């Protein structure tokens, strides 16, 4: 007898019509639930997130079926991933039954659930079901028994776990009841391919066939109503993330990572710059609130939250959703609070770890724009002073334009206004131009370029702040004015290649300036990758000397630019042995200076830079290496204020390379 089973055994084909009727009602409720949410999404402004559709579909399929973003955090990610795959297989198995029983068999006389395929089908579904139950149990323990700090539990969580457990368990009991009557005694060789169901058949031992059949019919209907109830509940509970989160993979921002919309400040019809209320957001920003699963991964990775500050990226997204539902014209900035908005370092750790592809950072920046451009607000008087200095002197220190190139004394560096015959323009940045500690980095970097035979030029007194700190603080006007002046100078000298030692200048010049009319007029490099290139081309030679170090992945080089291996390779070429911090590479912890915070005092909680330096100390290396002037400044301060002088030192990559140059 060929391996197979009778579909609709014991319930009969008479259930088909009412089954499809109830299913139709279920999907009507499902559709109505999402339809009722559409007005909330439409509160936001138009935004095209269906361009480059083939690429989006690929990202959608990859995100959903590989669960790669969910698996970034191993323990809960594994639970969720295995549960998803198990439940997906059960769903596919149910669809196959429906196709054969209701379509291919009655219409075409085609049965495919038989023989070897049926045996494999039965075995796979049993394994998928038990794996799903075990993983769901693991998730339940994590949420209800031993929840991590900050994981919020609401009524929906209890409902979802109970409903899913009930669906899975009743499915196995239905199988066991059927097998107890049809397979255990008649085709025991087939029963072995449903091991979980077989193990449960003992529950029906000693009962009459009529009793077991009655139990089976009751359980069949219970299971059916649980399943369609699950579907109907999706848009009304946290379960809607099944669709909203996966849809977010399709709606992902396809622009270059870290892109910020450039405001048209000349728009005379504009009544609002930045975001003050929900209706100032794009519809995707509102949709993000529905895609959020409140898993708190963003909160866990946020350096501000981790050091006792009120900012929680997760709560910001929740507050947007709350205001969208209750008061879309009310003050979103007031709901989130200025204090929270100014705490953000724009490190992008929240977005990078988010399994739902939610875009936290630009929402915060847009609210900062409203504070800065519409209200003239600053996070502190020290920031107001620094901004005024940038407006007047082109740098946050208030130093004179004429002194910007003083650090080059004795070096082979050309001033572009005097001699434009150069191979690269070194865009120095404010810290390497005026800060004593970072001036040493600039001098060392120039010595490396000189050793490679590269002719170096600088703008000198014609260079101004790249505009990144004021832009990240919301002052788009100051950013655009300084950026356009820099662009004018660069174009005037016909520069084709720019290098910088500052990741913030690097990102701004290479990416943000593109929105100001710059096309492919010049290339921009960071010094860590240029040095690696020079080593690979053997244009510089080093005398390696052994040293132990730990390396800090600066946010704007690491997460923003995906540059991780090149700096490590350079340091290893110098003779270094790395002791990695636990928070490294994409999981790196911010120094605390991003988002314009380099200009602001840190007044709440533990200092972020001290926290990061302590992480470096715990790695067991006495030397902390970075490749960012902001990071170096923060680490020098963190070592002092953290009481680690004599135990830790901080250096830039260029300083280490310059010391080992072979003349």
C-alpha cells in the first residue's frame, strides 16, 4: 500500500465550504485591520520607496527568509529564526494539503502527497513543529521568566505566546488522534515518519475508536479557529510586525548609508524647516513605528542610553507612533523632549542592529533641525559659542583664519593659493588645524605622504569647517554656507583628489557635498585607507616594532563606511598585535563626540568617552589606537578623567606609522 493519508479524515469534505467561509471572514477582518491603519501612515509626507524595485525585492527576500538581521544577536536571534523557519514549514505543509485536497485532486485527479515525498513531508513537518515549540518555549522563558533589563512586556505578548503554543500543540494532538486510529495498528511503518505524533498516541490508548474520533473532530475545529484567529489578530496586536517588519526590508533607504536630505533653504513657501510634529515626517517614518518590535536592541546599543542618559531610540520610535495615533498635530519635539534629542551622537549603532530596518537617526536630526532653524535652540551655551565661532572664524575654536596653516611650519606642504601643483589636497579639518594634540597627527600624516613622494597641498586660511558638526546639530543653514564656500575653493583649484584624517570631514565631503551640486569632480579618501594603499604599492617602507594595542572603530569610518580591515592591516604591518575589544567593528561603542557632541558638554550620566576607554582597558592592551581627531580628543580626556593616566595611552594610526618609516 502506497504511503499516504486521507485528507479530511474523520471530518469529511463537508467541512470545506464552512472552512473557506470562516477563512474569508478572517481575511476580511485582517484586511480591515490594516485598512484602518492606512490613515495613520498617510499623515506623513510623500516619499518614494519603490524605486530600484528589483534590488528592493532581493533585500526583502533575503531579509525575510535568511533572518540575517534577527540573527545578529545570537541567543534571541536563534530562537526567533528557528521558530520562524519551523512555523514557515508548517504553513507550507498546510498549503500543500489545501492544494491537493481542494484543487489538484478534485479538478485534475492529481495527488502528490504520497510515497517517498509523503514520508519526507511527514518527517519534516514533525521536526519543524517540535523545533517551533522548543524555540517558542525559549522565547517565553526569556520574556516572562528571565527577561533582560529593559524588555517591556504587554498583554499582547501573553496573547501571542499562548495562541502560538495552542496552535502548535493542538496540531500534534490532532495528528496523534488520527494516527492512533489509522496508522499505529494498520501501517506502523508509516507512523515512524511522524515521530512526535507517534509518541503522543499513547495518550489515546485504551479509548474506543469512536471516542478518539470525537476528540479528533473537536480538536480539528479548535485548531482551525485558533489558526484563523491568529491571522485575524495580526493587524490589531504586535503580531502585525510579521508584515510591517518584513515590508520594511522592501522600503529600506537605498541611498548611500548615512544620507541626510538637504533642505531647500531658499524655498519662500516653506513654513517649517525640520520636524516639529508627526505631519512633518515622511510616511515611512510613521510606518517605522508599526514595524518596531520593541526588541530594545537599539536601546541596548545606544551609547547615550548605556551611560545613563534619557535617550532611548526605541522610545523615540514609540513616541512617534503614540503621537500619530493620539495627536498628530501636537508637538512631537515636546513629546520626545529636547534633552533626549540633543543626547544622540548619530553613531548609527541603533540602525545598524535594528532587525526591522527602522531609521532612527534622521528622525532625530530632523527634529533637531526644527529646534535649531525654527527656535534657535542649542544644547548649551558652549555650543552657541562654538557655532558663533564657526560663523565668524570658520572654526569652533574662534582662532583666526590666518593661523589655520601654522602647523605646517617646516613641512613640505604647499598652500594652494601659492602653488596648485599638487597630487592631493589635504583637507585638514578644524581639530588637526588648531588642536595641539591633533596637529601632531597632521604633521605625521604629511611626513608619510612626503616619504611616498606625494606632493601635498592645503587650502590654509581658505579652508573652513566642513560643516558637519553644525549640520548634525540641526543648523542646516550654517552647514550649507560653509560647505558651499569650501566647494568653491576646491573647484577653483581644480582639485581631483582629496584626503582627510577626519572621518567626519570624509563623510561630509564624499557624501553630503554631492547634494550641493558636486558630481564626480574629485575623489575623497581617508588617511587610513590611503596609507594601506601606499604600503600595498610599496611606496613607503616600515621597520616593524612589536607592540600590543586595541583598536577603536570610529563610527564614521566603521559603521558609516564599512572600513574595518584596512586600519588593522596597517597597524599589523607596523608590528602590532591586536587585543580586540568586545564592542568592535560594527558593534563598536561610540567615543561620544559624534552628532555635534564634540562641541557640547556632557552633563548627564556617565561620560561616554570614559566608558569607552574602560572598555579598551579591559581588552588588556596599554595602547588605544583610533583614526579620528574627535575620538583622539575624547580618549585623551577620558584617560585623564577616568583616572587611567600611566595605564593607557591613546594615539592615531598615522603617528604609529610615521614612527616606523624607513627613511
